[in-house]
């Protein structure tokens, strides 16, 4: 196995078959092109300008995000129904994240029990949906706080298509989970049935931020693309904003995540900026940093590796990424990502 992202993807297709692979790849129902990810395409327009006379050998990728130290500004993001892709589930990713000192964002729709995931030793953040009774969310805050989690990620752009029949890849993941008799983290039994169109607004956000802080954790809001929403979220008490279009899995026409980093960063005072959607390699992560993100989060490359080869493949994929990041930093002439200069980024027209 050569361990490139495209080889994990090919092997994931072979392991899962076209239907489940189609869900994982998850093109929106209105996508004109199943082969291309619009987030990845938007990232390809950014090019880096190396500085070759700085002579850097002492590269340090460490970063501090939301008061936590990580070995690199790279996280693994949330995905539902983890055991559809590998019997090892997201706990296998947790063990790799713990060893590599990277954060793990866990979907409330994962089917591996939370205790098994946190037992990996990884810094875990629980991702919740901004829908349903507020008390349900409070119960999940208690669950992650008891499990020693670092915080909560509240997804405010629906992570599933609310209209039946328009699910990513045409697969109804709730039905897949129910058929197998599994339960998600977010439901006492089976799958939480949440309203199709989330009705949460700023009032709920203020209450949730307070409840998260009372439990000694941090709150990240995920699915923000407009700077005014980012400003409102910070004013409501969010500690960080995850710029995300949820991988354009619901609607092809969402603005590419990479294009929204700079406008969102510009309005935030202290909140951390994270981003996901199309980040695949070290150059992408450097682009995210140059545009103002403190961390880039990856989902599908990690899920492809998990599907293709379980824990060893996830380890190989992430170790390779961190190695590549060291090399790109050296070529960019910086010992630390903070030293990158805006003059080192250009965008092709
Ligand atoms: C199979 C799958 C399931 C997902 N489930 C969730 C979820 O439960 N909650 C959520 O907030 N995002 C979910 N997402 C979205 C991802 O967290 C992420 O925002 C998106 O995939 C973009 O990152 P990527 O391009 O690196 O995959 C899911 C993505 C995939 C591929």
C-alpha cells in the first residue's frame, strides 16, 4: 500500500462497496459532478510562495487552540455511524490522535459508546446538533463532561439533509443504524429523532455557552460561513468558530469553506477559528493558517483510511500528513506556522 489519500479512497470503495462509499463521499443531491469536491477545488486555487534562504531545520508544529496544546494545527472531525465503515469505529482514530497529540471531534451520531472513545486517551470534543429539546443537549453536556471531554461542538448547519430522499449519497444513515440495531451517543436507544429544521437561535446559544462553561469546558460553533453569524456567536459566548459548509453534503451551492476563513476571522475578537471542508494535505493546512484559521479539521481522508485499513492506515495517513507539514514549513522558511507571512500566499484567478 502506498498510503496516498487517493489510494485510501480507492481501497475504501473496494472495502465498502459503492452504496456505503457513496454515503461517505456524500455528494449533495444537486451536485453536477460526483468526482469533484467543491471545497477541494476551491483550495486548489491557492498557491504558496516558498522562502528558501531562511535555513530552517528546527520546525515546531505545536499550537494552542482554545487553551489546549496540540502537536499540530490539525484535528480529526465528526462523522456519524462510524461502525458502518470499520468495526473498529472511531475509538481506533482516538488511539492514533492520543499518540499524535491531535484533537478528536466525535459526532453525537457515532455508534461507538463515548466511554470507549475517551478511553483512547485522545482530547475529545462532542459534536451536538442544534435541534430538539434544550434538556437533551444538557444531558449530553453532562455525558461529555463526566467522560473528561474538552468541550462541545454545536453544529448549526444541519449535518443531515432535512428532506427525506435527499440524503448525502442517497443513503438514509438513521435507517442504516436502525437496521443494525445500533444506538448513537446522542440517543438513549436507537437514533435521536430531531426536528428536520433546527429552530435554535442566539438565546439557546447563550444558554448553552453558559452551561458548557459551568461544566469547565469550551464551546465551538460549527457551520458558520457568514461573518455576522460569527460575530453573534462570539457575543453569545462561543469560544471558537468552526468555518464549515458540512462538506457540501446537503447542498452543492454553499460557499466553499476556504473562502470564508478570512471574512470570519476578521470579525472575531478572541474566539479561535477552526475550519473543515476539503483539507487534504499539508499545503492546504498552511493555506488555512495564512488565511487566519488556527486549526484545520479533516474528516473524509481519515474515514477513507479507517475504512481501507483500520487503525494502522489512520496512523499512516496522519503521520504522513504531519511529516509533509514539517517539509512544507521548511520550504516556506518558517520554524513555526505563526511565522508565515501574508506575502507567501497567492490566489490564481
Ligand atoms: C460520513 C460523514 C458523516 C458526517 N456526519 C456528521 C455529523 O454527524 N455531524 C457533523 O457536524 N458533521 C458531520 N459530517 C461533516 C464533517 O464533520 C465535515 O464537516 C465534512 O465532512 C467536511 O470535511 P471533509 O471535507 O474533510 O470531509 C459528516 C461527514 C461525513 C463524510
